[in-house]
């Protein structure tokens, strides 16, 4: 779609060639980020975003 709206092909090619490096950088920055919080989906937490569980099954 981008060639039809006037973006030069060299910009499209450059973005395509740079994108794998950006993905690797993002993965490394996430893995080197904060320490593991210990909160899991099984305990009712969603991405460790709160102090209390969002929901938990009563029969567990």
C-alpha cells in the first residue's frame, strides 16, 4: 500500500532491513528489564499489574 501513497521504495526497503534489529533490541530490553515478580496467571494476576488478584477460581 505504501508505494501507492507516495512513500519512496528506498524508505520501504530500509524499514524492512532494519526491522529484525529492532525486534532483537526489543526482546533484549524486555528480558533485561525488571526482576521477576513471581505473580502468575494461575494465581489470577494479569501481567503483574496490581496488588490483588483480578479473579481466581473458587474451586482450586
